[in-house]
C-alpha cells in the first residue's frame, strides 16, 4: 500500500520536472520518472489482483524504450538544425 | 511499514527529487539510475523478480546509457540555458504537481487491497504463459512498435548526404554539425 503512495509522489515529481525543465533531454528524464511511477503502481496492484499487472508493466517498459529511441532521435535531429535543445527556442517546427 | 520499506521509499523520493532539481544533466541522469536501481529492489520485494531484473537491464543498463550518450554527444550537460522567460514558473509548477499528487493520493485513500494472491515470485515461468496467451496480440503490437521506432530513429538521424561521398574535411564538419 505504501508503495502506491510512493508511486503517486514520484509521478508528481515527474510532472514538476516536465513543467520546470528547459532542456528537452531533461524533460525526457522526467517523463521516464513518470512512466516508472506508473509501473510501480501497476506492480503494487498486481500484488492484489494477479499477474496481469506485471505483464502490463513489461509492456510499459517496452513502449518507454521505443519512446526514448524516437525522442532522442528527434532531439539529435533538432540539435543539428538549431544548435540547441532548449524547449523555449522550439516554438515552431518549421525547419 | 517495515524499516526496509521506509528506507526504500525515502531513497525513491530523494533520488526522484534529485532528478528534477539537479542543474547538471549528467548528474540528473546518474540520479535517475540510482532511482531505477532502488525501484528494481522494490519490484523484487513486491514479488516481481523478472521485472526487477528487466528494470536493471533495460532501464539502468540501456535507456539511461542512451541518455548519457546523447547528453555527451550534444554537449548538453548544462541544464539551465539562456534566460528564463517565466521567472515565476517554478512555484506555479510546484503547486500544480502538488495538486496532481493530491488527486492521486485522494484516489488511493479509500482503497482496501488484499495481499493474498499467489504470484509465484513473478518469475518468467509464471509470466510467460500469460504473455504468450491472453496478451499475445498486445505483445505482437509492441514488437511492431519497437521495429517502427527503430526505423524512425535511424531515419531521423541520417545525414542528408551519405558520409562516404564527402571529403575528409566535409565529413568532420558534418559530424560536428
């Protein structure tokens, strides 16, 4: 039960990071924090409701891996054009 | 709450706080690795041993290393750049995330959970039949997603001209660009 509370607090920390960080890479780190908070609550609920929660957490891990690959590719591509990864500078997507 | 549980929670929150507050991106990524290692221990304690090891191998071993690699590649260790257009955004963000925490915690407050399920330790022998039984379609979809993500990542970072066609000086320029 206490782990579910920890998961809620970790998720809130991730929200704070996404809102305050100003480099795209650090925003991504905060998103990873939120995904892991979701995983922690899935596994906490799996203790009461059976193994399906753990399988779902496995899927979340796989999707997070795909998201990181695409996201970091995007950051590298943007850095090549703009010489910066600050999210404040990226107000338009036109290359 | 046992002392180990309390210690794990304290470490989780402390490393999470470091991830969102440290100014140096490399330090933040290292704090994220610490967070993931504690999380792996928590998973093992929650009868999810396979996921605990996956957490160490995939997250701490692959994803964060990819992050560190990109941070170093782009010289992006400096977290705070330029001037801050919204000076008062931090207290506002703290307030907003506290609101999110309040909503989530209020959802958990009335909850009664019975910890009686037999999870067989969360070993691969227990997860495998589920993964290739009820969840097969979703597993295939995730596999397809991973393949698409790989193709997209390669296509995104491909240089405009093939590197072999460039002279040495141009190639250096292209790599630095």
